[in-house]
C-alpha cells in the first residue's frame, strides 16, 4: 500500500496531469532562471531583475478573476489546451530573441508579460479542474503532491538551465520550455472528466462580483486571501532577487543562481511531502500558522547569511516554510469555496498573490540597489514577523478563519469520491 502522501497517484487522471505538469514546470523553471540570469548579467541592477520577474507574474494577478470566471463557464479541458499552446508560442518567441542576439531587457520583459498573460487566464482552470481527479480522503495529499511537483521542477529546471547556458545560448532553455508544454496538451487529450455544469446567461463581470461577494462572506476564503497578500508583499520578493543575491553579492554567476534556486526547491519538495502526514497528527491549521511565523525567521537567516554555503542551507529552510504557507492557504480556500464558484474564488486568491508580489518585487529590487540585497531580504523577515504578530493580536479572527474541524474527520474516515484540492503553487 502506498503512503498517504502518494496515494493520489493511483488515480489515472491525476497521474497523467501530475506527470505532464512536472515536465512543463521543469521547462518553466528553466525559463525563469535563464531570464533572471540574462537580465542581471546585462544590467547588473537588481531593479531590472525584479522587473522581469514582475512582468512574468503580474498577469497572474490582474487577469486571475477573469480566468476564474472562464473556468466556471467554459469547457475546462479544451480551454486549458488553448492557453497552454499560447504559452508555448511565447516561450518560442523568447527562444527566437535569444538565438538572434536580441536579448534586450525591456523586450524580454514584454514577451515574458505576454506569456504570463496566457498562463494567467489558464491557471484558474487548471486548479478548478484538478479537484475532480481524486477522492476526498486524498485532498491534502493531492495538494502536497501538486506542490512537490512544482518544486521538483524548481530543483531540476535550474540545473538544466545551467546546462543550456553552458551549451552557449539561453535560447536552448527557452526552446526546452516551449516543447515541454506539449506534455500538458497530450495529457489533457487523454484525461476524461465528469460532465461540467456550465450556467448560461450571466455576464463575466456579474459572475466575478458574485465570486467576490462569496469570498468576503466565507471566513475560510477571506482569511487566506488576506494572508497571502501580506506574504506576497513582504515575504515572496526574495524569489525575484535570487539571481541578484548569487551574482552581485556572492559573485557566483549563473551556477550560483542555479544552486540557490535548486536548494529552495529541495526544501519545498521536502516540506510538501511532509505536509500531509504531519497535518494528520497535529492538524492542518496549526501547520499553516506555524509556517506563517517560521517563514520570516528563515528569511532573516537567509538575508543575513555570512557566506554562500550558509545562504544555501538557509534557503532550503525558506523553501520548506514557504511551501507550507502557499500550499496550506491554497488548501483552505479550496476546502471552503463552493464547487460552483471555486474557479472565481481561486481567481480572487490569485489576484491577491499575483498583483501584490510584483509590487513587492519591484519595491525590494529598488531598495536593494541602494541599501543592499541581503539587508533588504533580512529586513523583510523582520517586518513580516512583526506584521504576523500584529495580526495575531489585533485580528485573531483572520487566523481562526484557517480552521476546518470537519476536514480532519473527513480525511480520517475517507468518505467516498468527490472534490480534492491540488495546489497550483
């Protein structure tokens, strides 16, 4: 019998989607790391590093509500195929720019933005579709495996990006990403899903408003949205600044970036695989709250690292804590969101993450140019811890909204088939 953490893989549909997403995420991380390296090496400015990361991620916030409304309205499988093909096209455009020597930072940022746009309107569909693939008892394990899959890409992708750069061109990394989307298209063609109820006669704007109204009325949806916005603004920007830390602070060039990103991924994979079994023992809400307070401490250790080796060890811890926050909050939303509005509420959750993170990345990138990258990263940990203490003392209802007493009983008993909640982190 498989351990609880791996049980969702016994579902054919989940295994197909999970495997294809892993291949695609390897390509995505090859592209993310390569973009950061190319822009940092050309400009030697952390501000530009934050800008290109923000350009790729900003559409996830701006267009997530639209993507969520489309996820509840369109045939999810077909729509996801369309958006995946569009992502492949823009990855191919980056490859063309690299092979022809047109690696201009602003032009790379524009193409990254367009690729992020395609991802943004497709990602809520991906998340809304996944709950149909496993049984309810495998809910948290499915979330953990989805998080692990994303972060396995974070482990493998940077190493392959380094190989591509050594081979002589960033274009090979972008090409690999374009090809990797083919795995997702093939998996979606093979997957069979239940018939989707798609209400007609309602406008997109009205449906988005209905989703927003529901999200504010349900504490299990509003609390994660508030908390992810706080983390995205203060804690998440360390991701965008990893290339600048490796290249500008420790003078490790492309290889150093790959090591740091891979180390974060190792921590995230370990954290994701431990999440389900530990939550069964102590409760999921306690795990999420612990991660929310542990993350700023880990960020401080990473930012204050006196050596590259210490930074590598610290970012492993950061990766484990960060995935506990993202995976845990994502699970809370999906547990509490009504099935018929799941796509729209997830879109609002991603709106909070996707619009606030780029702002934080830009602000911290600019501060890093004047105050120092490590000082800004360590400071972000101090500020995030202070904010979490204030939230805990002044607005305890926000943390109480993370509770879900019924989930523990459900996972223990294992009541029949239904919606599971994979994570999109």
